[in-house]
C-alpha cells in the first residue's frame, strides 16, 4: 500500500505516493552528495544511515566531528570559551573516519572516540564549540575532502545543504515537534529525564540557528520533511524516492 506524504519546498507542497514512485528507481550517478540537515533529534542520523545503505553510499555524521572536539576539550581541560585553544586541539586530534565499519567510527589522536560522544556533558557544550568560526572552517574543509575518498555520500548536519555542499544532488531538512523529539530520545534512553531533554533540544536548536557562522538553516532548494507523524521507515522510503527522482533529473540533464 502506498502512503501519501506532504513535502514542502520553497515552491510549495507536493504530494507523493512513495511506494508507487519506488518502482521508478533511477540509476544513481557515480558521484553524488545527499545533504540531510535539520533540528536536533529528528532522526537525521538513523535515517541517513539507512538511506546510505539503500543508495550504496557512505554516511558522514558531521555532528560527530563537533562532538569529538567538545569531548576532547572536556577530557583535556581545554575551555570551550578559548577559541584558539579549541582550534589547536581540533587540528592536533587529526579527526578521521574509519570507513571499514558502518556507520564509520570517528578516530581522534589515532583511536576511536565514537563511544565518548553522547554524554550529557558533550550535549551541554557542543553548540558552544559549533559556534566557533575557525573551528567550523577547519571541520567544513575536512567534510568537503571526504568526497575524494567517498564519491557517493549521504551527509547529515546543520549546514550541509547551505554551506558545505551547496551543489548537493538532493537536499533535505528534517523537522518534528520538540515534544515528539524528546519522547523519541527518552524511548532510546529509558530512565532519561524528559524535561531536561526537551529543554536541551530547544536550547540547542535556538543556539544552532542563531549563530553567526554556518547557522542551521533551510537551503532554498531543500525539501522540508516534517517527521512528527511518520515512522522512520516511512521517512527513509520517502527520501529515497526523492533522491532517485533527483538522480533521474541529473542523468537526463547530463545526457542532453
Ligand atoms: O547532530 P548532532 O546532535 O550530533 O550535532 C551536535 C551539535 O553539533 C549540534 O548542537 C549542532 C552542531 N552541528 C553543527 O553545528 N553543524 C553540523 N554540520 C553538525 C552539527
């Protein structure tokens, strides 16, 4: 059975029957970027990973890079208010992804740091680190460089469609009601404090969208997907449909 979902773009809403369109799968180009941006805890990461698998693409979690720098600051006693020291630490850490695992593990100082990125302390300080202009410039360069290693890429963050990959083949911006996002986070972490999570989400969204450099923003050509009443599977199927349609348009353009 097909389901109809509404997607709004800056050109207005479009209705799509996801299952019907799936049958029209287009061949994917050798190189492409799919950019998924959006609010905290809208499922960008799990949706992005599943989409990457379906598209035989690599998955880049750019939030993990900002989280890694934050975790290192906390562990090494570097103040997140000292921009120069934070940048120096980010440089020294030599962040790199191990593409042999899926999702790829993030390495810092030669060892995996992926297990240390989700603490409450990191949640609380990461948007301060993400607002430091020179740190963003440094990490954005590394994100762009990824496409030399992985020519088919699904990437997620806050500025992927606007700043990092403005020419991405497909761009999405995921949103959901804050209460629903906090509920999903609590379901993943039984015993978590719903009110504290809700406050953190709202606070991070506010800081991420109001910073001067690379703020969270909807690219003019991004499809805005409200996932509040969608299952994860529905979101993945919908995004795959739109990516394959975009791939078809690109291939047709290149053949002309
Ligand atoms: O997606 P996440 O929750 O792991 O992101 C952690 C923080 O990093 C979040 O507060 C926003 C920031 N971030 C960013 O500023 N730019 C990105 N491309 C990715 C994440």
